[in-house]
C-alpha cells in the first residue's frame, strides 16, 4: 500500500556533505510526521530529525547545526542535508513516515535504509 524509498547514501570524508532523500508513494490519504533515524552496528536505532506536516523540526543534539531536514508536502518527499559530517555519523539511515493510507488506519512506515559512511 505504501512504499518508502531512501536514496543518497554513500562514502564521504570527514567534513564533507551528503543529502539523503526519501520518497513516499502509494494510496495515501494523509502524511503526518516524517523523520530520519539511524542505526550504527551494535547500537540502538535513534531519531536523528523529524518534521511535522506544518514544518516544525526537531533534531538530536549531536546533529544540531549540521543537519537540516526539509519536506515537500506536494511531492510526499523528505530530505536530510548533512554537512560537516563526522566519522560518528556513520550509520544506516532510515526514513520513517506516519501515514494514513486510503481506507486504512494510521501507521508507521519505514524504508529499507541507506548506508552513510564517513571516513576519517
């Protein structure tokens, strides 16, 4: 019913930048919050940033001032611009949306993840 697909991961040197994108498709009635999570090997998945349908944003302290989350409500997309990347940002990044498919209940929908590797 709902597909969430991330793109834009890769390998970058410390201090560099990457932009992640996420496209949501399917029979969608409404999308509420959209978010990026990350999970490093051996660690719990953590919220990196989220954005409400009205554009309010929230960031984990470790990325404040370096990452920017934006969304395009007309296209059902969300992006994460990551600047001044550090080796500790290395993780698999996941897109998550709170979405109501047509004729269905609200639910959380996740992408499969995209690898971001920052070399020192």
